[in-house]
């Protein structure tokens, strides 16, 4: 028998399902606890049928959905605590516990399993949106009630003909939920507009903020004002730079790193702190574990968690103690170190052919006169003459440059 069953994200093992350990780093125990927690939400939905649902009940449904999405929760203690809180609310409505287990979905016939999975995974993503909107004070009763209706259907014995319309309804309600979050974000932080986002990390203490909770970013920006700490977005937090009220902060400097899945390489030896506000957390390496912080529903054993009071002092103190980089100037290459082109600044177009971005600490070499050794000509893959081309380029002799086929240069950098 499999240790676990999870196929909720595109990382899933062999494109089928994670059945022994999650590709995301989730253990079988954590996956099974998430299933238990989802089963507890089904029991809650059943208990509240035809009853007035209070705010705390709506909220814990969103919390449970959000907690189960990928790269968010890796900690048994917080999951057990959440299950206990869901069960307590279920009992307060006169409901029964442990009436449903997710194994019933995973082992059902393929049509029912597929339809229920589509609904459940849609609800989890929607739960994250609704949770963010809630944090900013925006709620929608129709959206919130739908979580309960849909979870009752997941725990029910509905046929394909009954579940299919609910799948379509999940998509429809999801659009309403995204509209709600859009309203929450734009009315709180202004309408986002396109903006150039620097990729350079300036010298001095800094904090990298990952995930997509704009409220957390805003609170951190306020608490770091005037402290000599720069803030950089990471991964899915990149769009935050577009919001007028967030970019009012001069110390929101730019974006750190590349895609979220590269964090285990990019955070090695990082001289700054990192705050994970939502998903995208990968199991941290020992090398940098001491500088990773979580908040809201994100949790991982041994990492410092910032609670509801949003007191980011531990993150700030860590950033100050690490001190950041000692230089703020970097050389950016579009491509790898051998074939990459040196870019004059960090605002250049990334195309499908961009295989890498290389950021190097600048090395200063003293200028020296050419020895006319001919080595650059020997190594030029375009079989042209770099030194002669350089001379005619300085002389602005275009005809000579054409004769020397200067345009054949592929900018490989071997001669420099
Ligand atoms: S969330 Fe983790 S365990 Fe689930 S499918 Fe994705 S990689 Fe696998
Ligand atoms: S520029 Fe070319 S010819 Fe001049 S010293 Fe360097 S490698 Fe030799
Ligand atoms: S940069 Fe241009 S001139 Fe220099 S070695 Fe490469 S192809 Fe030749």
C-alpha cells in the first residue's frame, strides 16, 4: 500500500502522483495529516448545513484550504493544531468528527475521483485568494458559502451528473473570488502599473520577501523604514512593485533571484534574511536555514514563525546581524559565464532563448597595453581579428570594420 497520495501540483512524481514522498519535500506523514485536515473540513461543512455560519467558521475553512496548497505547510505541530481547531468548531455546531477520509476520494472510480479532485484543488487555490482578500477586510458571502457546499459534495455520494455542474460552478465562483482579491489589492494599494524592477542587490542589510501576501510586505516595509535595510521581492512577490502604495517606499529596491524553484541554490551563503509569506517554500538547506522566517499559514519545523501581531523584529535583527553584501555593483550577463553577453544594466529583455542570467561580483583589472601576442585572434570562434577591429572601431573607420567582417562577431567574450 502507498504511504501517501498527492497529485495536486505539476511537480508530482512521474507526472502521476507522489506516493512515498512529495517531490516538493512533503513527507508521507505531512501529506496524510493534510488529508486528515481536509477530512475534518468535510465534517465541518456537513455540520454547518442549513445553519448560520459565523466569521470564525468561514475563516478556518479558508485557512484549511490555503494550508493544503503546495509548498506551504511542512509542520505536523501546526497541522495537528489546525485539525483540533476545526474539530472544536464542528462540535460547536453539533456535528460529528471523523465522518470522512480522503482515501475514499483517492480510491473512488476514476470519473468520481477526477471530478472531486478538480473541485477540491480548485477550492484550495481559491482559498488562498479569499484568505488574502479577507486579510485586507474584503469578504464575499457567496464565495465563502460555496466552500461549504462544495466540501459537502466531496464528502457525499453524488454521481458524475451531479458533480460535473459543480466543477463548472467552482470555476465560476473562482472568478468571483479573483475579482474580490483584485478589488482588495487595488483599493488598498492602488492600481498597479508596469514598472522596471532592478535585479541588483545593493550593499548593506536586506530582507527578501517571498510569496504573495501584500499585507505582510506592507507591514514589513513600514517596520524597516529608516533602519538602513533594503527590501527585495522574490518569486511570486514580483508584481508587488507595480502597486503605487508599495513602491512609495524607497527601500523597496528590486527583485532577488530567479524562479522560486532555484531557491535552494540561490539562498546558499545569503547575507540577508528571507520571509516566506505564502507558498513557494522549499525545504531549507542547513547552510541558510537560520535566516528563513515564515508567517501566516506557512510553517516548517525549527523555522522562526512570525505570528498574528506581525512583529517582524526577529527578521529585522537577523538582516542587521548578517549585514548584507559589501559591494552593490554587480556585472550582469545575459547567459552563462562563457557565452553570456555582458549587459550595461539590469533592464534587458528575457526571451525564450535566455538560458541563464549570470550575476558576477565585478573584478577590476588594471588596463595594460596590448602585447600583440595574437592569442585573441587564435581563439576567436568567428575567425576575425579582435585587435584590428578594436583599432578601427576607435578610429570610427566603418569601411575597414566591414572589410574585417566585424559584424561576424558573436560577442562570445573570449577575446576580452
Ligand atoms: S504538492 Fe508535493 S506531494 Fe503533492 S503532488 Fe505536488 S510535489 Fe507531490
Ligand atoms: S588583446 Fe589579443 S593580441 Fe593583445 S594581448 Fe590580449 S590576447 Fe594578445
Ligand atoms: S567576442 Fe567577437 S571578436 Fe572576440 S573572440 Fe568572440 S567572436 Fe571573436
